[in-house]
């Protein structure tokens, strides 16, 4: 800390060295299973856009760890979610990843137990049901499901789930982006060979930005100074009072959005405030599985899914107003290519980080002052595991 031992008013940075999580948290298979049980099976997890489940009987199967979840719309188009497991002897129910049920029942492909779209058991093939057999005792295993502004989330422990909105850092921060009405303009998916936490740690700091993201750092001046926010700077008051362009919040002069040349690909969202426009990017985080970023002309939604101790599935979608997509000459390639470049840069350095963790000497690392959000993430992980 600069300025002696006295805290700097308003400064975000860590005042002392904080240790990272133990290295085995990123490598050990048994610990990975513990995180699935304690974190991924006990928190809301983002699955897909609601527009990917359209109309009665539309379904999708989503896997979290070892758990297959069946998400569908019933005859009234209400979202339902269940474990993709028959209550008879445990067979999988749906074998296809997505589609539309041919009728108003979910029928097990093994012994033909049939359930309605609310998960209630309706029939079995037996010729002689035992007197103590009650179909009401064998409904499908329920999974919590919510549609939040067009984003579908599931929770594997619905009876103990806290409200979905409490999973966000600020569930109203993107209210002016009309999220529920947006359409998917582009999807980019890749497998990153790193632990899921490595990705979140990289997301939570900008000490890597000037070196790893040179083009992005030209777009966001603070990133070039190794900062995410103005108050990450220990001299933030003096720099902001002086109007120093090197520490300017928001985007660089002449840049309106995250794109190859800084120009938007569509008209601005009409309800944005002057502050939201000047900021250039507004983040909403939904740990452990997603974050959403609002720009002046589009929204970017990112989903993470752990596939193993050292493997993570990454999906990014670019969302636009329907009017923008329908407009003559609409071309999102500038924003998409810019975003994919940032993703690929982050993915490559996350894999570099993961490979280095295999050193038998490296038991844990140390966090610098600017990595306060990484520390906050570590505190959250440890609390979840407690």
C-alpha cells in the first residue's frame, strides 16, 4: 500500500498479501467432485436462452457434472425441469440432446413408464400393480427452473435454493437492455483446458490486460493501466480530479463499443442512460456459471460449465434487438470478431496458467493489490465448501 500504513479512502486494492487457493483445488479429481456437490449442485446454473425452448413439448437435456437435467415446456408452455432419470430402475429418459416430444408424455425407452409433462407418473406396463404401489410416490425428481429475462437457470436442490436474484451481483443493473426481447445473433463455443476457477480468476483482474489484450487495452484506457475500475488506482482521486486520459473511466476517445474499430453495429438501446453509454460496458455476474455484459449496441452472454478438473466448456452468445438484426446492412462481424479475439486470448492464458500449476513445488500463490476481486471469489468458493 502506498502512503504508509494508513488506508487510502475509496481504494479497492488489497492492503496485504492474500494467499490463493491451494493448487490441488485445480488438479485433484476428488476435490473436483466435492466442488460439484457443494457448488454446482447447490447453486443456480445458467443453461440457455428461453428462445431455445419454443412451444409446447420442446425439450433440452443439459449436463452438470454427472447429472443430466431434462428441461421442457409443458402443454401450457410453462418451463419444467427434472432429473433425466426414470423412477423405475433409473434409466435415462431422453437420449437426444434437444427436440420436441411427440406427445403429452415422457416415456422411458426401457420399460415404458410414462409421465405427464408435470412429471407425474401416469402408467406402467405391469399387468398386476401391487396393492401398495402408488403412482403419486414416483413422480420424476424435480429440479428448480427459472426464466430470468430470457435466460433459463436450473437448481438441483430446489427445496434449499435461495432466490435466483440473490445469485447475481446486481439483478437490476441491466434493466435498460430489454434482455427478454433480445435474439441470438451469434454463438461461439470452445473447450478450454483449465479448471473452471482459473477462468473466473482471469475474469476478475486486469493485471494481465496490457500484455494479453493489447487491442482491448486500447479500447478501455483503464485496462492499459492494469486496472478494472477507477478506484483500483491507489492515486485515483488525483488522477480523476486532473482528468488524466490515461485513467479515463469507460472507453477511449472515439470508441463507442467493444468492436474492431470501436464503432457500433446497430443503434443504441433506446433506454440507456448517459452514464450507461459513457461506461461502455456494464457487467452482471452470476457465479458460478455465467456473466452478461451490456454494450450500447449488443449484449454478450457467457456460460461456463466444468467438464473435469482441468477442462471447462465455454459458450458466448451475442444478443441483439430484433429490429437491429432485421435492419438492412446489419453486420455484427466487427463486434463478434473483437469478442472472439478477447475470448481466445483469455482461453490461451488460462491454459498456460493451468499447465504451470502442475509444478510439485507450487502449493499456492499470492495475490497482488489489484487482485481484490480474485480474493473475493476465493472467499466465496471457500464459504461454499464449508
